[in-house]
């Protein structure tokens, strides 16, 4: 150790240090070996193995054998890149970058709450609840209900997650997902948990879900998405479908908050028909918008009373402009709940490059 610079003589040492700081295993590969004067410089390519950071690259140039050259690093890519000294500064920035890149979508947050529910200790009520709390910096903290024979000492899943987060230094939160298996509907946080949540922020979005990952209570999603669902229902009323009689409406929201709607437009030459999702996307693109955050699709499938997901061509259209787009499916005859999914789930192994 020299000053605040930390030198690594082997790839294994660098592996160990980064793994401890980032909380995940990393793989270091020798990228090139060259010489300049008497100093041999190492160029390491460090690839983070957890999915959200697959595209993040860290270049580290090690000191020369004669100690003349300093140790520098380049962390990230594009606007996230900066030259830094290897050491505590480098490690803290690497950890912060990891947190920023780990922002899950709603579906992922619900999955975390479902997993947390399986850990619940509920020998008295037999009623398991799981919660997943999304912190401001993107970290997710989970919790489950923990009962006690002295009932008043029991703690709910939401409070478990909040207490865990606060004890780790987190006090700003963006959202919380709560999963319980109630036969008669969704289970909202109790009054005590609501007081806990509002203590830290009155704007925390609360998502109530079923443990089968499927439906979410509409009133539990944020107001922007509720409006998006309503916009898709309104768009459906404009559908031109004299042949199928099957009306579909879609509403998408761009990353900058603008909304575009569309309906299905049929043609007597059936191949000339365009779906609601593609109508909305074409309208957005022709208005200069190419980055989308979410899309809502509303139908009325009376025959099966089921949600109707986008067809194959529409899924391909959606993934073209955003591989992380959230998809909300609504039934106009039952707007109390929506099915939440995402384009990755609807179109796995998608064709996005050649």
C-alpha cells in the first residue's frame, strides 16, 4: 500500500478485493501486456458477472516493475466513465455504480417480495407475507412477517424490510411491493406499517401482488400508470374492427413522460391490419420519440375472461425500442386489477441484433 493507492501484483488479488467491495464475484482477464521504457504495464478487463452490470467495463493499468508509473483506472462507459486512482476512492465509486445500475423494474420487485414471503415465520396465523423495498439508490431490501407467541411482539413484512434498510443506512425509498395469498383479494399494509412507510416518504409507491406473479391491484400502482391504463381503455373505444369485432387499445409512455395512444385498425385485406400496440408505437416514433418506459394494453376478452397479450409482431416492435419496457395488460370488464409483465418475459431470446 502506498498512500491511498493500492497495487495488485496478481489478478487473483484484484478479484478478491473487488468481490469484497462489490458484494459479488468478479472475473478478471488479462487483456494485453506491453512495455514502455523499462515499465511493464498491465491492462485488465474486469467484467462484472451480475446481469445489470454486464456492459460495465473497468480498465486498470498497474504500476511498472520499477515503480515509476502510477496506478490509474477508468470505470464505466460513456458518461459513466472517469479516470480514478485505484484504492478506496475507486472501490466506493465502483460500489456506487453497481447500486445505480441495479434499479429493478416492478416485475422484479414483485418477484423479490414473492421470494421473501417464502421465508415468513407465521406458525400462529399461517398467513405469510413478503415485502421488497426499493431504496432511492436502487438497492432492494426484503422482509417477511415474523410472528411471536406474544402476538404484540410480531412484526409485519413491510416493517421488517424497513428496519433492515434503515439499519444499513438507507432512509430514502421509492417503492415497496407486498405479496400475500388472500383468497378474497389483495392485502394492503396495516396501519402501523403505513405509518412506518410515510415516516420516510409520503411518495413511496405501494404495489400489492399475488404470489403467482400475475396480477397487481390497479389502485396500488402509481398515478402515472393508472392514467396509462385509463388511456388504453379510451383508445380501445376508437378501434376500427368491423371484421373481428375485437377492440384493442394501447397507451405507451416515453422515458420523458409523454403518452401516445393507439387502437387496432383492420382492413378487408387482413394482412393490412395493424394492431393497437404498433399504432401507438408508430405515432410515437413519427413524433420523434424512440425510448419507451411502459405500455398498457386494454381488451375485452369475454369468451375466456383472460388477459390478452401482444401478438408476436407487436412484441418485436416493442423490444425494438426498449428491452426493459414494462407491459400492463387490462380487461375493460374488470379494471380493478392488471397483469404486469415485461417485454423480456414476453419475448425471450429476442432477435435484436445481427
